[in-house]
C-alpha cells in the first residue's frame, strides 16, 4: 500500500496548533497532505476516522526494556525485550520510546549503543531510541564516553535508577553533555537519604513496619540537578517528579531561566501511598507513591506547564519477582498499554487539560526535549500517527497486554479513550 487517507477525524497537531476536522494523506511512508474532508483526492486505502482523533504518534522518553546490550542465548527469562516492549508501545499508541540504560550489563559504551540500535532497527512496531549511561557501569565513579555514545546514536544520557552522587563526576558529565548538546535525564534521589526505603516515609510505613523513603531524598537531588543545569548550561530533564516540593523546585528553576524540563508518570498522577496498605507489590515503585497532597501538586504542575511531558517509566518484572514480600520485591510497574486512558481519566475528564494540551505533553514536548524527529503532523515528515477513539469505554486487562509483564497497577479500571490504530512510517502496526 503506497497511499492511505485517514478521513474525517479530529486532527490535533500541537506543533502547528491545528485542531480541526480534516483528512490526512500518507504516501510512501510520509505525510503528503492535510486538508478539508474530501479534498485530498484518491488513495490506495481510505480509513473512516469520524469521531476519532488523528494525532502525531505518541513518544515516551522513559521506558525500561530488559534486553541487555549484548547477544544472549535465550531471552525467555527476561520480563521484556526490545521486540515485546515495542509491541506494547504500539498497542498503547506510542510510535517512539526511549530505552533506559540500566540493563545488565548497562549501556555504557559506544559498542553497547551500536548493538542496541542494530537490535532496535529490526523492530518495526515502534522506533526505539537508546539512552546511554552517564558513568561506567552506572557506578557513579567514572564518566562514560558520552561523545562516542552520542556518535553511535544515543539520544540522551542517564544513570536512571541511580543519581551520580560524586559532585566532581556529576559536574564533569554535565559539562560534557552540554558540550555535545545532549540532554541528561536525571533520576533525582539522594541515595543516603533513601537508603533501605521501601515505601513513602509516613504513617503507613510505620504501621507496616517498613523503612520509608522520605520526600527530602527527591527534593535535595532535584535542587542539586536544577542548580547544576543553571551553572553548566546542560539541558537537564527531571524524571518522575513525585513530591510537592519537587514540583516547586522545578517551577522556581524554570522561572530563573535554568534549562530544566520535567515529567510525571501515570501512577504519580492517579495513585497514592495508601494503595500499599494491603502490601500488594504491584504498587511498589521508585520514587514511591506519595500522598494525595503530592498528587494534587503534580496535577497542578502538569496543568501550569511546570511539568512538560508525561512518561510511563514502564518497568516490567516477572510474576515471580513481584510475588516476593513487599520489602524484597523489585520496584516498578508497567504502563505503556494503560497510560493514555489513565491520562484521560486524571487530566482530560477532570478538566485540567484539553485534548490538544494533553497531546502536546505526549508528542511535541518529548520530541523537543530529546531533539528527535517526530511529534508533529508536518507535510514531508515520517507518517508516525496515532488514531484514538476518545469515547471508547473499556476495562484495563493486563492479561491481554502485548507486554510480557503483567505488573500493572490499573488492572480492572473502567476507563475511556482507546488507541484504535498506530502507524509507524506509514505502516499500520496496530
């Protein structure tokens, strides 16, 4: 099929501020034209999109794919691979995702980045971008060769899952990232303050007899990162903001002109620490679920633009790993296939954001933060497109997911808004 028309949908393109009923024509994998319904001539195929939203393909800049950056004999034991993660992304409407480097072994060299990219290029369901480590082995002691990894195709750098505690090393890697024009994605957590913590520090942690993770662990590190961005000129992106204080620190840094952006996750928008009262490990995540007060602050930060984009922090684990006791089970939850309806429920249905505002945080803004192609329905651009039925009511059922993992905290939720078609390079993949 060389040409396709998506006909009569509500075309929302935040990059051009377009929000109108229109046709979108795709030819040879690229966007050929946008026009009023019936004005674009004929195509090999036409899809009726009446009542649906035609949007740029969604972009998630924070995803964990457990496949390591080296050949393995058998991936059957992995909770996710590049291929299954891409399938989950496509099912959720994401046409591009960023694979974080906290694999085993970590993606900390040009060779590892190149191998990962070669593996990713074999996957047609989504574009998989590679994030390289800031330090060798993610150990925080020796800067990795950022320039070589950038040349090999890394779109950003992060020691995600860890903060770079050594001040001199942190300064060095930020200076190098600024020099080569690459963004740094910061997992802001002071390791000493958070050490041994399991859930949010507060009454529930005390009642369950579990060590807590104080909000100060995040806020001290967010302040440090924002100050470093202002000092070095490095573009720093704050991952998964979870506290009221974290939101306010980012807000002040932006007002002062620091090159800082930030993200929020579905779970930090919609869930609170009390979910863990039953000790259900599906709700164990890092940073932890916080209080309703923190959730309200994050929602406010999304609404006023302090938080630029939304990211899932998709973190797959096996059922066996999550079956351990709460103190021993790994942190993390999946989100690629449930993210959109949770965003709709938390942000659109509550009136905090309009559909164009929501889609900007899922398309245009992450593309700009990363400096990658995509996030817009521009003529001549690759036809990465997501079609959404905003009124479709459905039940989130992890057993039906394309992901290998099932650790989704939204199982059983009754939601509205569903991806009905995903196109990557003009090819219908879902």
